C-alpha cells in the first residue's frame, strides 16, 4: 500500500471507529464495507468490521471476519484473544481454547488471555488445567477480581475450602458490590457447616439479576423481632426442591413466634399443602404477583423470602451449639393425600421391593450444562439385575430415552401432574433412588427411604463426605468421588440394594 492510499484509508477507518464509539453501528459497518471493497487485503479492516458485527450480535459474521483478518496477519495476539472470546460465546469451546493458547503464545504475559483460557478449561470440566491459568492471571494482574472469584470456584470444586474462601475474600475486597462473589462465598461457608456466616452472606442473592424471588417490597422485612399475632407472608423463591426443603420452618413462626403465617408458593406445590391445617393458608405465587400494593398492606404485616428464613431463625433461636441444622424439625413434616395414597396402594400392590427412579433434573439447572447432577437411564441399568425388585419411573419427561430402554421400568410419568400426586406414589414405594432433584426432597420430607446420587462437587445442602443427611434422617447419600463414573456409583448402590432385598426377605 503506497503513501497516497494510506491517507484516505486512515481517514475512513477513523470515521468508522468514531461511528462505532457513538453506537452508530450500521453506519460504521457500511464504512468498513466500503474500505474492504477497495482494500480487500487490509487485515485491520476485516478485524475492526468483525468487532462491529460482534456488537450487533452477529457472532457468526464476526467469527468469519476475524478469521479472515488472522489469515492475512496471524501475529496479533489480541486478535486471537478476541476471536477466542467470540467462539466461546458461540459454544465453540475447543476452537476457543486453541485461540486463547495462540494468544498466549504470541502475547506472552497477558492476564486476560490466561483468564479466558482458564475459563474455557472450566467449560470443559478440566478444573486442574484451569487453576494454573487463573493463578497466572492474578499473578500478572492482582486486581482482576473475576479471576480471583473463578479461582475460588475451582478450589471449591476440589473441596479445598480454605483456599476457596481466601479467593472469594480477595474478589470481594476488590469489588465488594458484585453480589455473585458474596453468594459464592456463602455457598462455600454453608457447605462446611458455617451456617450463621453463610446465611448472612447468602442474603446477597437478592441483589443478583435476575432475582429469582417474588416478594412485595411494599411490606417491611421480618428480621427476627417479636411478631405475635402479626400476619407474615413467606414468599417462595428458587426451585421446587428449595420450597420442599425449607417449608419445614414455617411451623416455627407459628409455634415460637405466635405469627399468622401465609406461604406464597410455586403452583406445583399448592395441591400438596392445601387441605392440611398445619400449612394453610397457602397462596399460589402467580396470584401474589398480580396483587396491588395497597392489597398487600391490607392483608399482611411483614414478609420474608423463604431462603432467608433459616438464617433469621438460626440467628434468633440457635443455642450456638454448632449443630448443622439450627432447629430440631421433626420428619416427616409432609404427607400424601390419604385418598390418593389409598388409590396408589391398590395400584402398586404386588410382590417385590417397590423402587422409584429419577435420573435427570431440569436441563436449565446450573449444574446440568456438563451433566454434573444428572446421570442417564443407561447408568442405572445395572439395577435391573437386582432380583426381587420392581422399578418405577418417576422421571418427568423421558427426553431422548427410547421406549425399549424403559422395558425394565413401569413408567408413571403421566401421573406426576403435581407434587400431591407424586407424594401419594412415593408414600407407597419402599425406596426412591434419585439424583439431586425435587423428588429427593419430597421423599425425605415424607420420611420415606431415599437414596440420593451426588456429583463430586455437590450442592451445599449435602455438606461433605457423610452418607447421612442432617435434613432427612431416612436419606442415604451415594457420592461420586474423584474420577468415578456414574456407573461406578450405581455399582455401589446396586450392591446396597441387593443387601436391602436380602434383609427384607428374612
């Protein structure tokens, strides 16, 4: 390119970059298109126009243009870094990994490149490879708070909780307004049984977007003060399992504080609680969402989100004895509808140990992108070899499971219309075997025998190492460890099931 060509080109590029900064992306892209029609081998034009397409949300087009730029000039580490980031957003994880590695080869000590390489290893489930990347990133840029946070998450997966908490503290010191850092610290504290500290930090979840809680801000928040005779609205949040686990604390508000308790819950839980005096009155969450502010003030005096309730009760009523559960709550605290239970008793009559199975959770669950929480029906097939058992599918939606794979199961999925129906079935089973999902909590709350399969980095509520759960005395935990596959865990479970069948036959 000669000098006479460079001046008008630089003027056009400056104009295009100015348009991009001002948010006039279509005009910016039009200028780059004109530039490239005249200077097709101008690598910078391909790169910069790719960034405009990225800002417009056209990630596929951006990928093409950045790839073209790199094909023309491959020695720019920043270009590889940007292309890797776009590929990562598109879910092209292995291709992104290559770009980040190339960016590091070219740029050397680049904190962002090491961070994104580590983050991509996390996407691939390769935590051991991610840790040195994040360590290098914070070594190069000690104020990179997001890298401290992600390093903490890696140590948490490795169950190195002291190191994880140190990393979360560093992230919070650098950016104390980032709610997710506090929540990550809270979950680590709760996992190791530091309940009061953990629940205090866990309040930061309410500052996260989107907030998965529906609660009327027009009402004062209950903080543990005397509320005898007052009307307390406890509002549902998060998933069905959280609802089923923590409604155990609603009777405490009545019995120890003298409050009149209303529970706004998810629609699927309403039939399970309706008609039982200890839970009434219950309101469907959707109904509460539609209420006007003045009606809230007329109906209720104070409110509290459900997941804040155990923290307030622990702080207010705990004897500081260090026990994992702040209050002695009797189990079972739920029961199936008597009429439905009798109906299912007749339907399920027959010889053999009656075993219900659940192998998949909701695909959008935060642990499911890498199928950490879910297993497959194929993994559970070893159970079919245990004689003296009848197996029933309690799986909502069989997904891609073929009918022939279900041959050894009786499929009850069409009957699972709400938790009242599921509870009636579970009440008539001898055992439920499930991954970490709402059915595990339901069976535990009903006081039914339940065996729960847990991933290596299990949710905080299952704590560490023990086969027992302080929440549910009838639950046994089968934990994945190290490099174990689900098939390895199921083999242990099958052997335990064989022993249970032998004991029942005596």
